[in-house]
C-alpha cells in the first residue's frame, strides 16, 4: 500500500509484495523515468520493482530523473532492486534472468516505455485472481491515434463470459490469431468508450498475445518453462513474449483486460533486428 508524502520521512516497513514488477531495460533513461513514475502512482497493492539494465557505459537508472523516481517509490514503501546484467544474450535471456530474481506470486513484465494509469496494478491483480488463468495483460495504447478510429480491426473483440478464461492454442493458422489487430493504434481506448464501463470496472477479452504489460501467475509461467528457450535463439530476435505466452495459454489460458490503462510512449524501438521470430522457433516444430 502506497504511503502518502506525510509519511515519507519514516523508515518504510518491510513488505511481502504480491507483485514483482520486472522491467528489462536498455538505453532510454527518459522513458524509464516515466515508466517508474507510473508505478509510483499505483496504490492498493504491495509490489516490488526490479529493473535489469543492459545499457553500455552508465546504466539508464543512473539518470537523475530515474533516480528521483526510485527514491519516490522507496519512500512510498515499494522496494526497488536495480541490477546490471551482462553479457547481452538477447531479449528472452534477459526476461529469464528477471524471472529468476522474482519471488512474488504474481510477476508483471513491464516494458521500459510504458506508463500505467493509477489503479492498473490493482485492476490487473484483481482480474487475474478472479479468472484464475495464467496471465492477464494490459495491451499498450498509442494515444497519438485517438482520432484514428479503426472499427474493422475491432471486429475480433470477444469477451470471456462469466469470468472464466479457458486454455487456447494460438498459432498463425488458428482462428484466434487475427486478434492481434485489436492492439493496434488506440483500438482498446475506442472499445472501452463503446462499452461505457464504470470507473474501476473491467472485462476480460480473448487475445492472440499481448505486448508490453503482462501480469503472470508466476507459478504458471515457471511450470511452462518461463523463457528457458533462450538458449535456442540467437542474440538478435523478437517475439520472445509471444512464445512464452502461447505456452502458458495452452495450459492455463490468458486474457486481455479492458480498459487497458497502459500507454505506450511511442519512442523508437530499440529492437531493430527482428529477422528471427522466437515464437516461430519455439512453436514451429511439430508437437511431440
């Protein structure tokens, strides 16, 4: 539970966090500061933040703005762990390293260029507990697209009725694969407006996968191997989050949450070499 500023001068009590927020970081100190600022606005749930940085020379978390947000989080009672992780062996290995540092029952993999609306962590955790599935994610939205309505991309929006999320098998030839279009532009913002949800309420919908902000049941993710496939990939790859999510979805199910509450900062990507798709490598072989 976040402490208000009147209590910042007292030593923070030790917490047993329900969520470990895991942030893989490379460059982009300004974006990381905004991401941490979003976390500092979360309330109603105990969480820990773990940042693992792979920036050459000085780590991104040494930037004054990032350090200021680290101090705010700690003053509010949220533990913050700052790690450096070398050598760089790819996105999947970095996520695997972060998962190995986690101890909380839930783990949120949060990209270092995502701002979360206040209340998002609590909403995600409540949804995951209710659904009892493997993960619930907030797909990141680009608010520069607020005037770009794409109703044709929202036709795939299908809700999980009754709060039950069932296992699914997603592949490029699966019926549910075209759902990826739901997360383009600001589609979820427009969908939330269409459904006129009450503040604080949420619904779960069916996904192909979710990028940027995904809350896992840690035991479910570990039981499915986490990101242990990193050794089968070259250093340059993308789609490692998809590969892990598809494994969890087949066994435990996964869902997206509406409204999302996650805003993409729309900075240029640092993943420029996407020739190798991890999901194709991990799931491209015939099943045994």
